[in-house]
C-alpha cells in the first residue's frame, strides 16, 4: 500500500470516529432537551437573552466597580501616605497620640506602631482579589516602602503594615472604604430582569401555543370520528392558515362521504326494488325444487348486497357518544351462545368509552362471528386504561397462517385452507371491522391465541 493510500485510510478512520463522537454527543444533548414546543420556544427566547444580559451586565458593571475600587484604594493609601508624612514631619509627638486621633477622627483609620521587626512574612496572594491587587499597586506607587497587607483575614477590616525607619505602622481600615462590592446588586439585577422576561415569555407563548394544541385536538377528534364543535382558526397568521386548511380538508372529506352515502342509498334502493320483485314473482310461481333454489340464490344475493353496502357505507353519519362496552360485549356473548357456541366475557377498567356505538359493535360482532364460525369456544376480553380501549377475541379454531394475517383484511378475500370459503360469506367481515377500527383512530391485529386458535385484538384510543 502506498503512503498516499495509508494517509487517506488514516484520515477516513479519523473522520468516522469524529462523526460517531458527534452523533453520540448530539444524541446525549437531545436527551436533555425538552420535547414540547412550549418549553423549546421558552429556551430559544430565554437562554440567548439571559446570556447576553449576563455578559453585558458583567462587562459594564464589573468594569465600573473595578474603577470605583481603584479610586477608593488610592484614596485610602493617600491617607496612609499623609499619616506617614506627618509622622516624619512632627517627631515631637513621642507617643503619637495626636497622630492616632487625627487618623481615627478625620480619616476613619485605626493605627498603631509596632517594633521594627514585627513584619509578618508574605503569605499567598488571593488569585481573584481585586482589592489586594489594587492596594498593593497603590502602596508601591504612593508609599514606596516594604509593606504587608491582609485583605481576607477579617471580613470587615483590612490590615496594612508598612515598614518605617524606626517602627512598623499598622493600619486597620474598613473594607467598604477601599472596596466597592456590589455582587448582590448584580445578582438582583439578573434575577429580577430574568424573572420579568420569563413571565412575559410564558404569558406570550401560552397564547401562541394554545391554538396549536386546539388544532391538534381537533385533528385527533376528527381522526377518532368525533366532532369538535367549538373549534375555529385562532392565533398567529401561520397557525390560522393551518387551521383553515384543516377545516377545508375536513369539509372535503365530509362532502365526499356524504356524496358516497347518497350514491349508495340510491343504488341500494334500486337493487332492493329489483330483489323485492324477484321475491314476489317467485312467491306467485308456487313451490318446486327449482323455485326453492332460486329463492335461496335471491336470499344469498340480498345478503351479499347488504354486506357490500355496509362495507362501502362504513360508519358514516353516526355520532360518537359514551357507550358501556361491558354491556355491549355481554350482548355479543349472548348472541354467540344463542347460535350454539360457548362464549365468555371479561372486562377490566372503566367500561364507559366514547365510540360510535352501532359501528363499533358491528366491528366486534364481525370478529366474534368470524371466530365462532371456525371454532367451538370464543373468549372476549376488554381492557380500558387512561389511553386505550383494547378488546381481544380468542378462539380454539384452526387459526390463520402468520404470512396471511394481513392479507385477510383485504376486501373479498377468503382463505382456501383452514378458514375456507365453503362456509359462505362475502369476505368483507374483517375488512369492515378494520375500517371501523381505523375510523376510530385505532387498528386490528391478528396473532396466535393462548387457546390454540386465532387472537384478534382491537385497540382504539379513548
């Protein structure tokens, strides 16, 4: 392998490692980020403003405080330098009583004099102490003598020792005279302005997010086959545009359903009229084996027509309302037992669920009748939690192969094996059931039953 190829391989591997690291960091960062639009919008508004405000306040206010501290330190050191000049100029004040009085009454300093060798060894300097740096610089500039200062030993006082020719002058000054510390003002400024900004942002965003939530609730209700009578476009221009588009789409869908229903009503009336004439003509002919066969064909054709119309009509026109599902499942159990099948019903949770009663009952009835047609025992189980209503129908029949469990939901499809077409029917039962379940915002899934046959599970949101 050439040197160029080796270099390209190294670069490619490094790039892949960097990409993986960036992906891992991105995923970790996303895990900490809020998922709601409300919280994300607050972060987008609050974080940059607080950061900008912090930087601006720190830069300008801290610079102002630093300048004030330097001036105060210079003034204190100037007073100390003046006291040293008085000490040198008037040596007749042997006990320094007048000097101490002037320092305390006029300058607000407490001084005394120590023996010449009473100068502590230099200690470690505070790393971030502006006062220590400012005082040290001013003493070096204005006094020019060996000194020792302690700015951290006592909270309210600053101790300064200066080496004179025959003594050590010790000075105690109030910290506030040499240092302007306004940290509490800075913190109050930050917290106060950030709180006001947060309150304004919350009030503003809440009014902006509410129309989006109402639009989502209206779309969810429409997907479940329910009405949202008080919904109308509100909020910002873009949100109103989305809401108006939703209303127009909803109107087109409802208009299409109404047209289909009207067409089916006309077709149903015409075909039923013809079938009624067939039945009357057969009744006038009299009884014979041929007539009995024709009557059977007419009855079968009538049943097929009703099944086709039920599939095409769906659950249009029915309004969702609270329904006692435990009672509805019990009625289906009674119907199955009247037809000679063994059926059981179990329900867990609050039984009242908002669905389209007749349509949802037809959905479950199709599944129960499909199970009862190919088995001897049927078990119906209902479970309702805070999010979903789940109804399972188990049987002990031959079941359906796993690779055909999605195919059986296609209209007019009937299996030739275990659940064969010799049992009759139109092949629309499962298609109608799934269509109704999906119109409620749910679905139907097929799986193996603990009883050895097929399990059909209907799950719809509540």
